C-alpha cells in the first residue's frame, strides 16, 4: 500500500468525524461535551451571543444542552477560552487571541500610520468610522486586501495627495470609488456628486488613451467647458442619476467617432458641410444622433464648425401596456414572496405611482409619514396615501433594509440603501432586478401615468407625484383625458 494512501487513511481516521450538530462528515475543529464539531458549526458557535437559559448570564453561547438550546461555556463544560486577551470580551478569537474588534483596531492603526507611528490626522475620522463598524469582520477582511492597504497607506503618508484629482487616475477604480465615498462621508474629502466624480475619472482615462489623437484638445474643451459645468449646475439642484453620467460618456465617445468619420473623408469639423452631416445621420443609429446633438450645438456656437441644420430626431413609440396587464404585475409584486423586498417595493412604486427608478432609489425614511393612522408617502406635495397591502410591504422594507450592517451605510436614511458610503442603491441594480423579475417592460411606468391622468386632473397628479405639469398634461392629451383645461394651481382648499 502506498504511503500516500496511508496518509489519507490516517488523516481520515484522526481528523474526519460526523459533526454532532449538523451531521455532516467533515474535518473536526473541536471536540466538546456534545461531541466532535465541524469548522462551520464552530464558527457559528463562536458568534452566537445571548442569554444562557441555564444560568441567566448574557454572554457567548457556544455550547448546546440536551434539548439543543445554546448555552454558555461554563454550563456546557467547554474548557476552551473565548476571552479576548486585550479587551476581555467573549467571542471568536484571531492571532494573539484578540477578538474581531481588537484585531480590526490593530490593523487600522497599522494601515493608517502616517509614518510617525500614529494614525494620520487627516484620516482620523475615517479610521474611527471603520473601527466602530457594526460588522468588524467584514471591515477587517476588506482592509486585509493588499491593494486596499497600499492605497490607504499611501494616502496616510502623503505619497498620494488627499484630493479628488489625485484619485481620478488610479487603478482598481472600484476600490478607489468605494474609498472615495468613505472619505467624503468622513469629511476627509469635500462632497462632490458621485456621478460627476465618475465622469471625471472616466475622462482622465479617455484623455490618456487619446494623448496622441489630433482631436484630444477639442474633446477635452467640450468636456471641460460644456459637459462638466452643466453637470455641476444640475447637481447643485438635485443629485445626478447614473443615466445622466452614462449619456455624458456617450456624447464624448460619439463626438470622437464623428470627428474620426470626418477624417476618413479628408475633412475636418471646420469644413463640414450640410451634405456630410446629413450623410452621417443617414448611416448611424437614432441613439448616436441623440448623443451627437449636444456636441454639434456646442461646436457651432463656439465657432468650431459652420452653423448647419441638425436633423430632427424621431423615436418610434411602443404600444401602451393594458390596464389588465398592469394590475397583474402589481398583484404579483404585492404577493410574490419569492422576490426580494426592495424589488417588490420598487415595482409597486413604478406600477402604482408611475415613479421612475432614479426617483425611487432616492426615497428616504423621512418620506414615510403617518396621518390619522394612515401611511403616506412623500412623492410630491401633499404626501400621497399608501393603500393596503402595499402599505404593509413598504413598512416591512423600512424596518428591514439591506446593507446596514457595515461601516459604509450603518446610519443611512435611504429607503433602499446601497453598498457605497452615503449612497442609495444603484438605479442600474434595481433596474436589472426589475427586468429579471419581469416588471421592467418599458411600458409599465407610462401605463401607470396614463391611468392616473385619466382618473384626476393632470396638474394635480403632477403636484402629488413629483412630475412637471407639462408632462402630465401631454400624457393626458395623448390618452384622451377630459381634464385638459384644468389649471395648474393650488386646489388644496
């Protein structure tokens, strides 16, 4: 018999057991009063806290009694020591017999060292925020990643300046974006709209790619003097949506594609003719037409090209969703418990109140109010009553929101918090969940708005649901509503 087979048999004989708790045959991690324990059950035991039913002490409950109830180590006769050597708390221990919280504190002290043996003063608030994380194990695991540790240490020691501009050109953009959110939430960096930061980072990479391109200077001017100022102006009024940032990127890319197309004809922007502009529109998609329009207007108004006529865009309209189909989807959103709660609530808000996804993700707990025992939701002015059973579903989400058990969003007021510090859920994520669940058909929200403006005056619907009255009036006219002459005014009295 080979030595390798003997080794496997010896390992099986000495280390593999049937777990006394889960029954799974696996490597033995502990041997306690109730029998051998696998590593999975050991991890669960080391993280189970509560009141011991035998002695009444509030502490770690790693043991099990004859009835299977969780009990403390003393009552279970477990000799293993679970007390942290630094703070004395009881729980899962790591190197140096330290608990998760103390291990995290030591790691933060090392990673945030400014070179003097102390935490960088500029990053002190972020360090304290991470140390106080509701889920220290998750934060500890994140800080253990080499690229995360290296980036924070470089910021702490000044190797990388603590500015938004310095972060734009760094690799590992997801890590940089997450850390940037934490830095802004901790006041280490000034608050800037997330979508503007994404676009500036994206532009920095595009400039590097176009360094040898003859059109780089013109495209940089378009982004610097047209796109970014307008994005900042809109962000000063309300947060930008991911869609607006994506469209800005499409404008930049389409402008470059158009300039390159002119190069193939040995022409440039200054010599572009109406015939050439019409030819480009005839051979490109409607989306590309829309993406190029802003650049063309900017180029004409700033003397970079002749003043030409820009072809008018035309977009085909999809057939409207029937009221019967809308109600079927709404009923499924309310009753299908196989779907996750945020998706169900988002579907109801879209199908019941015609709310766009970008507005849904920005709802907060403060938008939920009670009046005379009835739940109201602030979508406009005044707040809108929420009927049952959607009211119960909405309150259930408010009391069990995702992504709160981390340092990122522990104090978030968003109805649907995201994973990033200070940010709600990403509209693209919610949109994808709705699409997979069969709710996002492209005509669901228009169908809801169409139904609403047929039930009440368009200006009233606009005011209560946060729409512009011009939009609701147009939809009402298209739907053949009878309220077209209703004046947009205050009719609350």
